[in-house]
C-alpha cells in the first residue's frame, strides 16, 4: 500500500527544501563527464564521480537516452522604433503542428510564442537580420493573436527556401533555464546539448544526458551495457511552477515523443532485466508507452492521434501487463505500416504512481516544489528528502548544469 494519498490530493508544499542560490550551478564544468555522482542503491547513499557510472550500473541493464536536440528558440527582433522584442518559440501551430515537419517548413509559419517586452509592441511587424548558409537573411514576425500566457506569431523570411530549422540556427539563441539569469554563450551552444542529440525540437535540454561524453558511451559499450534512444521534445512547461494548493489544480504540460518499433522490441526483449532511464524525460516517455499500449490492447481499432492524459494512470484499470502493452503498440504500428510511434504525453508521475517499465533513473537535482521532484519522490519514496539533504550537506551542484545522481530503488 502506498504511503501517499491519491496524487491529486498532494500538496506541492510537502515537496520542498531550502536551495541556496549559491548551490545552483551557473556554468558547466570544464569537462562534461567530470561531475559528481550520488548513488542511491536500495536505501544506501554513496558519493562517486560520473566516470564511475558504468561500473555502478547493473551489468544486464538497458539504458534509455532521450536524443532530442535543443533549438535556438529565442529570437530578439527589432521594432521600427529600434526597441527589441523577445520571442520564445514554444510549439508550432500552422501549417504543421508536429515538430519535425514544422522545422522543415519553408517561407512562412505560425508558432505559439512567449513575448518579452510585448506591452511595448502594439502593432506591425518586427524584424531580425541574420546570416544563413553564408548569406544575409531576414526574418519578419507579426502578432496574429494574444492569449493568456502566449501569443500566436506568424513568421516569414527571405530567402523563403530556407527551412525554419535553418532560420532558428542563424537567428536564434539557446533558451537557457530562466534561473540561470544570463545570456547564452558559445560554450552553451556545445554544453547545453547532449553529445548524442539528433532530432531538433526541444526548448530545454534533457539535462541528465549532459554528463555523458563519448568516452563514457564507449565504456558502456565495452562493458556490454545495452542502450536505446527515444525522442521526447522537452517543452518550456518543464520549468512551469506548480501554483495550485493541490496537484489536482495543476495542468501538466504536454510534449510530443517518438519511439521506433526497433526500440519497442528492445524493451520487450529486456524483461525481466532492468530498464534504466537517463533523465526524467526518458522516464516519462517509457512509462507513457505502457499507458498507450494498455489503451490499444483494450481498443485495438484506436486511431491516431495517440495521447496520454495527466491523470490516466490514476483513473484507468491497469490489468494489462507491460509485455501485453508493448505488444499492442507493435501491433498498432504494423497495422499502420509505420516504423515509429508518434504520440504526446501529459503524464504526471507523482507519489502513488506504480512504475510499469522503468526500474531506475539517472538524473540531476531538481528545483523545490517541481513536478520533477514529484517524479523522483514517486520512484524512491520518502528517501528523496534524505538524498537531497545529503547532496546539500556534501556540496553537490544543483539543477541543469549541476551534478548527477543514479537512483536504484
């Protein structure tokens, strides 16, 4: 029996701790794999360095990475009067809502954006001149509609043949976490990406993966530790604070993800050996697979779009095994003639959640009163507080550029 009530009844104020600003890592270390590693193994805490990670992993584990790539989603456009307007691209709206085709769109598109200095931007277009493929280019932005918390922005550019991905590469800035409170640098362009980042679409890095170097990946391979990659495009909602008194009042952000049939078969073949997630985004993707598969097992004729709701695990009857769920996903892909599953998830993992796919997690140290901290507490129970007290007492660095932990409950 869980020690926690229904997750909807939880108060986020029960998941807090004092984080001194000096403990937030403002910059990455000189070498990405030289961070510290707190290891929590069935109640015991030890202090290691990240290069020791491969030796700390169960030898028969499958390690699952999120290979999303952060896009340069912040654009500083100029008004005719000379003032700057900041546009933070959140998600595509038109002509494509899916991130992959939206990044290849040419000429014109509409995105949902956060607008900085928006009150001073009354009407008319704002522009930005940039270099792309060795030539000068121009981006124009017009506000179509303002809604609560965001605006719909129409972008157009010349040369029109450029894909929007190239526009962002040439014109944009990396969207560093707001708590770093600084401009991005040339170093961030390298270090706020994982070495295995492959698919553009995230507006925040899957930071657990920032510690992995080519040398550590080679060490994993040499030890025979199997790896797999999924893609979840991390949204700005990952930084969204919980303002509701109870979690029932918090709307979880949705994020798109892609998992290939080959990876689904890897996951299916792995049982009963452990599956470990590199980062909370990989974990949410893996657990979302179970709920999608359980739905398809009950409703084999279901069609796209596939989506996991915020409270689905706490409302659905969970009488489908993990293997049955994964098989149902493979059957769905076969029926669709597709090699990859495309879906979205709003899954909120909080104490009271029963894990279906993942047995362990590699992750950084998260903000107080965050949904990421709730996820950690769901995995390891009340010991989350002992882990964070230990990390604070032993000078671990916190948040995106901070140190790492390996959690094996």
